[in-house]
C-alpha cells in the first residue's frame, strides 16, 4: 500500500512540473497535478479486479480522469484540455513505445510486434475513454441547454 501512495504522490509532483512547463497558471496547477495523482492511483487500484490485462485498467483510469477534468473545467471555468492533458501524462505509454523501438533496433521482430500491439491497445483505451466521457458530457450539456 505504501508503494501505491508513493507512486501516486510522485505522479502528482511530476504532473505539477509538466503543468509549469505547459504554462498552466494559478490554482489550475494543483488541480492538474491532482488529476495526475488520480489517474495513476485509479490505474494501480484497478489492478485488483484486472490483474491479467492492462488495457481495462488504462480505460478505467482514463474514464475517471476525464470525468474529473470535465468537472474541473466547469467549476474553474477553464478548457478541459488544461486538466486532461496534464492528468493523462502518467498513463501515456511512452515506455511501450521505447521498448518497441529497442526491439526493432535489436532485430527482435516478434517482441517488437507484440509490444507495438500492446502500446496501440493502451493508446486506443486512452482515446476511447476520452471520447466516451466527452461525448456523454456534451450530450448532457446539449440536452440541458435545450430545456
């Protein structure tokens, strides 16, 4: 459990640093960093119901952090991307992309293809999670504005 807390806090601080680099201003920095903590915490906790596959864990974490980002955007009156782009950074499959390239350079085609497919699956889970939540939020907002 200590490892989960430590990793989540490190995600928080890393996302705060990225928020500063991306010139996020004021209290938005904290909320963007907290989104990074939330995304990694949910990803780690989703390992209990899904120990075998990482793609459902990425999808669940993305759905939760997209809902969080939509709420922050409405409450703080800012674009969703301010929070979503920073909050998803811990979930970006950079390690998978790197490993794919290492396998390619070393001529290990089988592992390169396997790693590439896994990385594409993770990226797809991130994209689908964002699209699903954003579409539902926009439908709800459109329905409320019609009334």
